[in-house]
């Protein structure tokens, strides 16, 4: 990787273009990054880019956004990381915030048919995620078994603490049951952070995770409660953007902050915008306030859910060269990923399937949407717009 760093303005403009055009979810985002930074601009080698992707697969949080943060961090330091995050997330965050405000101003901005069509598309997107992740992360009987057990437990006890317990137990099972093959050493990443800085960011990450819920109990302000809840979600989500759905649903729907109709419709609309799926937090935050307060709540939700990603990337990056060769950590991740697929499968049933499929016609539309995404390779935004058009015609 070149030693010369790039300006935060340049980093922002490049990521802004990606934030406006990178449709298709986390896997597609990683492909956009590789094409832009490895093939076109040659800011880093293929090997170093693979290292960054591997690092972010090990961490909780939005994998593609964390890769973007790591790229900005290695190219422009802390200001580069902020510029990369802002450029990549701003377009979709603004669009979703405006959508939430529009729904408040005009409750029937979307007809019931359009909202239901968005639910069906959300079902198809989650089915596609489960389908693809299941094939790659659960290729043999032991991991399939772990996936099914995780699904059953999460369906029987659909609460956040049980979901987190399942993920933790799956990691322990992975250590003892799955033995990955040692890979040969690779060229070290050029990381502009010291190990002392890494320790600081990891300590700050842990302190906020523990102290924010206590502070929210002591000082029950809506903004602080929102920040605490979304920071916790951003800290504990393994498996990428789609897995944020059950944790956010438990935080905002179960507590009554956002109703189920708005939640599922907003998640469906998130598929129509470019950029990271975690900008769904801006929609939820805006849905919890009115007027100027809604914009503030959107900003709080957005910052809170992404902040753990920065802390973890900046904290682990200086240690990654050693961590990536740890076989026990790789084994734990193998079990964890199988449980993540099981968690997604449970979410596929409730709230997605139960909220979307109410008739044979709904199932037929869902099947068409899944085929459009998985076999005809249509971009998600186009499928969402098509579903919205069908809802309007209905």
C-alpha cells in the first residue's frame, strides 16, 4: 500500500459516489470497494484488501461499512475514516429520514397496498440472504444442525437475551467442534495506528456498552434511551445488515417506540436505497420524533448504531495480523456464522413472513420477488420500485 495518504475531501467524494450508486447489499458493496480501490485507484493490494474484509467478517456490526471505515482509516487517518463513513451513509440516511417525515406529514403517503407490497419484498430479500448465507456458511451436517437448533430456540424464546446467548454458545461449540485449516502468512497491513490507540478504542467501546444502559435508567431521556439502544444493537450484531432486523425489532417495536407496520414497511423501503442497510436506524429514529426533533432523533440513531463499528475497527486493526492466524478464533467464527443463519431463519418467519403472507396471492408475489432477486439478478431497488408500482395499481 502506498505510504502517501489521501485527503479527507477526496475520500469523502469517492465514498459519496459509492453511497449514491452502491445498490445490492453488503456483498455488492464489497465488490464496489474492490473495483474502486484495488483495480481502479490501486490504493491497496488485492492481498491487503482481502485482509480488511477478513477483519470485518470477524467483528460484530455492518461488514461493508466497517471495510469502508478501515479503508478511510488506512488512507487518511481518523478524518479519512469519518469522511468515508459520511460519504457512504449520507445519501441513504437522508432519503430514509425524508421518507419517515413524509409518512408523519401524510399518513397515507403510501397506500395500504404499497405498504403490503414493501413487506413482501422485505420477505424476499431476507429469504435471499438466508439462502445465500446458508449455502456458504452451513455446507455440511454439523453446521446445518447447529443452524436448525439455533432457529428453534430463537422461535420458542424470541427475546434479545436468548438470541445473544445462542450466538455465544454457538461460538463455544465452534471452538470444540470445527477445526479450520491454517493458512500461510500474508503481507502485513500498513496500519497508521499504535497498539496503545487500539487498546483505548476497545476500552471505550466496552465502557459505553456497559455504562450507557445504566445512564439511560438513571436519566430516562428519549434521546439517551435511543442512543443506548442503538449503540447496543450496533455492538452485538453478527452477520451483516440483515441480522440487525431482529435486534432492532426487539428494541423499537416491542417497547412501542415504532409500530410493526411502520417498522416492516421501512425495512422494505431500505432495500430501495443505495448504501448500508444500517441506515435503517435513521428511518426508525425519525419515526420516533416530529418536525426538527425527528431529524435530531434520526441523527442520534444513525450515529449510535455506527459508532461501535468505528471503535471496533480502530481497536482491532493494530492487532489483526496476529488475530487472523488464531485457529480458535476462526473455529468460534465458524460456529457463530451457523447460528447467525439460524437467527435469520427465525426472523424470516416472525415478523417477516407472519406480517407479509396473508393469502396465496401474497405468496405468489413473494415467489416472483425472490426469483427476480436470486435468479434473474435484478437489483433490489428495482424490485422494490416494481412492487410499489404494483401496490399503487392495486
